[in-house]
C-alpha cells in the first residue's frame, strides 16, 4: 500500500519559490493537491513560468511578489493566501538571502547586518507574522531552510551558518513554545541541490584555485568551496530539487505530526 501525504484543509505558503530548492518545494506541495501560494522577490519571469507550468497540469498554484523584510508585504500575502484557498496550514521557507563569500573576520559589520536582515531576521519576520494565524486556526506547520554548513565548516562560507544558526535556534524555540497550540517547526539543512548528474555539475565548475592565503577574490572563494563540497558528497551526486521538495512536503504533512524541533540534513552524507 502506497503512503500518501495528507494535510489539513486549506493551503500552503512557500516563501521563495523560484530558486532551485524553492521550485522543488512548490512542485511537490502542489503535486500533493495542496493549494499552494508561492512568493518571489524579484524574479517575476521565473515565477510566472512556474505558475503557468503547474496550472497546465491542473494544479492550484498562485505566484505572488513578497518582500520577507517587510511586515506589510508578509501580512498582505497571508491575507491573499487565505482569500484564495482558506485556512493557511503550512508555511515553508526554502530560500534565503544570496550568500557572499569571505573569511568571516573579513566581512564588515555592515555586510553582516545586511545579510542577517535579509536572511535570519527575514525568517523571523515571517514566523512572527504567521504564528497568530496558526494559533487562531488550531495549529500549523513551519518548515525552514537551513544549511549543512552548521554541521561541517566550509571555508569562506561562514556568514551563512552564522545566520542559519540563528534560524535553527528559532526553529527549536518555536517548536517548544508553540507546541501547546499544535504548531510544529522543523528545518531542512541544504547542501548541493542541482538538477544535474555529478559529471554535468563538475563540468559547470571552474577549476579549483586551491586552499590557502592565495585565495583572495569572491570568485576564487566560491570555486574553492564548491569543489570542496562536491568532493564530500558520499552519494556521488548532488540532490535533485524534487528530493529537497519531498522532505519539505513530508515535514509539513500530517504524517510528520509528531516531528517538531528537528533539523534534517539533505547533503549526501557530506557532513559525516
């Protein structure tokens, strides 16, 4: 007998649905027959294309522009979701701020503040605006994106786990404090998610400049860390977007109703 994911009546909101992970999450949630509202910040073309693709399959999806740094924008999106499809029962955030690369001590204070505002603090804004709706409705589920770099240090990638460490603390705190309201909160730690074979992905990578003090530019740092992470993938391939989407969809479902406060890593065993 096949296992089918089920959800409460109502809809899901995917915050950040146009990136690789985001598209995988939107597709999987919509394919479970959950009416799904997904947001984008600036990539309207990608959002429109994804919406058209899924609607052509007969799925209930809506694309909407939203700024996770703006309370009014978040509130308007929540209201839009409820108007389109009723109760909001799941909020999934598979995206974050674009990650700059540098040695952590070489970032300026202003750069760190800007990144946190668009990443960890933006996650908090969404959670903080949604929780009252979940409480009123008798419960709900959050699934937030974090990073496997919280489990294994990656040179030049320190600012991401610095912020996502705060997101993981948020996940645990919300899971503990909101459990009496039947609100769950979990996280998915992302590694390399690319719709390609290992050979195809390696062919996309520039040559590794090597480690050490000679790595000075952001481009060199990105090449170095990507080549390093790829070498850690024990499964021998990157994750497909839909595989990340499968985990987000499961954690939001009724079948995960006893799972809360957990961080599940999608990393091909790279953190081991």
